[in-house]
């Protein structure tokens, strides 16, 4: 496919349209119904309810059409109703919805494992296990590392997000809303400084030097021979789409290898063509011992996986890995179809095109605002279609979460869904479906630019 997405046919017209009474009466009524039955702890960023979605467009129950720059948090990379995924799901459902792979196995699980072993970095012998969610994949990656090494300590990093279960909350750095009042957390988790180029005290520090800083702390505070695993997002997600300085990841991976430590790349958000490569570690040629995957893996169906060195995963005793729904046959069929669409449409190439288009637009906006004395865009970063705009107080690096909230609200009012993130709540993250058209993306960026300028 060309990087214009011109060869993809969509069911829904790829245009935004928002009526004056947004949110509409049907969404308001559903919100009232929700209050009576859904736990208050489940929050939604957008006060409308979806009726249909396709490509880069979401239709709500009141007839509004929104540009989707979030992809359900990097899940619907092939679109929310990719024809190949829909067809594969329909066919799978017609045969059986579940047997439990641990009881009566089926071919689609095996076929997907073959694909993941092929696509993930490295030409070593690999094994794969399928689960349901990103957090579950992370939990199991740590289980494997601890068993295989006979060690307990796990190293995570500042600004990290790895999930909402007990162990993954311990790995996650941000307290509110993910950890507050949910403790005590799993033990033997240690946090080290991340390479965050925009916010380094020493702006000239290299990736290798930042890695040495973390490694020194590991050796002093824990001891290399006590560490089972290092787990890191190659591009951090919820923490603010932080891209570590070049050389940081390779240096950590090399130290891990030299010390018998399992290097786990958490690619739950960054995987499956999102960053312009199949996986974010591919940008620096890093080959992890174990890689965790979810989100974009199955076109929206719930599925996750870990793929890793055969000796590590095969060290686990029979029955030590699994779960009732892990590798559900319908989700496996969806994943096989989604991977097929990624390859057919060259979505890694499409992600690189999105990066070029969006980054140029955002850099122009940054320069325009600075020229007007409103330098509120502190940093533009990311890879592929995983891009971030960090908003700050004008003329400083002080985080500006108030502006970030205002911009997100202004975009939504105009029919553009964007997500926010960051340890300081001041980062706009752009995660459009990789099949989004240039026209729709440009329209969304127009709205974003106007919102920032109007609220700066």
C-alpha cells in the first residue's frame, strides 16, 4: 500500500461532524443509566457513547462523527472494524467461541505463536504464551524471569506504566489514579531513573551515560546477581511518551546479558507497527529476552502475549503458565487477520508517514507560538504514530496540566478525540489509527492547533 492510505475502502465517511447539542440527548441518557449501575471508579475521557467506528472515525449514538486520534489507546491500529478482522471473527465464532487451550487446543493459537516468533526481534529459538491483557502479560513475563533465574528483584523505571494488577501497580510509577490506596504492593520491585531527555538536569547527558547512572544504582542498591529482570517500555506510554536518549536501551540490555538478568521489553502500547517498526526496540536493534504484547495485537479483541527465549519459557513446569481465556480462539483469529492487514497495508511505513506529516505540522505550530511569545509547546517527541506534545508554562519547562485539559476539551467540542498522559498530566498523546487518511489527520491537527493557540 502507498502511504496515502488511498487503497483502503471504509464503510463510514471519513469526515467529522458535531451537532450543536453535543453531548446529545442519547449520550446524556446513557450517562444517567451508567451512574446507577457502573462503578464510579471506572472513568471515561469522553462523555459520548459509540454507535459505530471505522478507519479514523467514531460515530456516537446521537449522530456525531469524531476524528479518532486515540485508537482506544493504541489498540485499533488497523481501524475499529477492519474487514479482515471482522471476517475472521465471524468465521471463528461460527465454529466455536471457546474450549480452553489448556483443555482442548486448537490451531489458531499455534499459528499465532508462529507469527509472533517470526515477527519479534532476534533469530534465536523462541516460545510464545497467550493471555488476555497487557498487565497479565507483564505478570507472566516476571514469573518466567524469576523462575528461570532463581532471583527475586525486578527493576522498573521512573514514569513507567505496566498495568493495574497488584504486581504491575508496583512496577507502575504514577500514584494517582493507579496506585493510591490500593497497597500494599508486591515486594522486590526497585525503581531506577529513566532517560527523559527533555527533563534531564544535565541536558547533554547521553543515553549511555544515563544507562550507567541507572546501572550504578542497581549494583549499589540491589546487586546485579540479585536481579531477575529489568522491565522497560522502549517508549514509555502513560508516563508521557518518553523516548530515551539513543544508546540507553542497548546499554541496559548489554548489562543485563552480562549479568544473567532477563531483559523484558514491555511493548504493550508501542508494538505492532505503531512506531514505524514492528516493535519499538527495532529502532536500535535491541533484542529482548522476553517481549510483552497486547493492545494493537488483535484489532480490538482482548488478547496479549509474551514471546521470549525458548530456554526461559521452557524452564517453566507444565501447567505453570496459562489461564482459562488465554489465547481465546476468536481473539487468535482476529490477531492473525490484523497481522495480515498490517503487512498487506504496510502499516509500519504508514506510521512513518504519519510521523513526518504530524511532526512537521507540530513543529510549525511550536515556532509560531514561540514567535508570538506563547512558547507553551515544550517538547515534541515520539516515533511513528506514537507522538506527544508536552505543554508547559510559557517561557519555562514548568508543566501545564491546566492547558492540557483545556486543549483536550476544546478538541472534543470540535469533534476530535485526543488523549492526555504524563507523570505531570501535561502531555497530549497522538495515537491515530494507522489507516487514517491524510485528509482526516490534517483536519484533526488543524483542530488541535487551533485549540492550543486559543488557550495558550
